[in-house]
């Protein structure tokens, strides 16, 4: 009802208008209480019994799925946490039980793959366990080779069959394939 007559031009004006509506009209509108008597939202809220806050956080666990990066880490709240190498691309569960300072990474079978101390959210820290660091170094060093590198791809101009097929497909639209850069430069500037 309030938004139908709203004439605010910016979010601040809209919020002020909504606050004014709720304080004067919205909360004062007659309502039916539990016993059918007429009341207001404010009176209902005042009469509602609220429980006291618990002395400790509820024992909830935040569970998210994360994909293992090439550097054998998973991301969680702006930080990275190590897992054993060889799991790149796997989807793992990262679990944080609220009110604790640890983080657990679980594999697809549910087994714990890693347990880390929780870093401050958004600090950009990479936490790597010593055993993960050693395993990753071993995997990287094992991938090195002393063999000579692969040959570079050679420049092979099109053969006579390819040129004939190009001429057939292009018809009068086609012209000879130019490989000489000096000739190409003359064609482009012409």
C-alpha cells in the first residue's frame, strides 16, 4: 500500500518515507489479536514473550562445497587452505563449526582430508600444512624432466592441393595466398 503512492527519488528518501509510514500508519492499523480483539502490531510485539539469548552460539556447522585449485588448495572466506596434491578439480566439502577456530575439509566419501586453524576472514592467507607442502614439492619435482623440449611448430605453407581447393571454393573471389610479408604489406597499403 505504501509503495503505490511513493514519490521518492532516491533510496534515502524512500527509507525515510517507509519509516514514517510504519511509525504512523503501518503499525497503528487495527489487527486481530489471538482472542479476536482489535490490536496493533506494536501492542502485539510488546505482549510477545521473547526468550533470553543463549550464553553460547548454537552448535551449527557451516558446510560449503569447493573445487580444489591447481595449487592443491580450496577457498573459504577469502583465504585458501591446503589439501593433498593430486585432488585438482575435485569437489570437496569445507566445514566450519560455528564458535570453533578450526576448519575441516572432507573428501567425497566424507573422510577428513585436512584440518586447519581458521584464518581471519578476508585476510588472503594461504595455509598449507607441512605434510601437504612436502607432498606438493615431491609431486612438482617429480614432474620435471631433463629431456629436450618439444620442437616448435614449423611454418609449413599450403601445398598445391590446398591452393587448388582454395581457388575452387573461392572462385573469382579468391586470390593467391600471400606468404611473403613484403608482398603482403604492399597489398594492405594498396
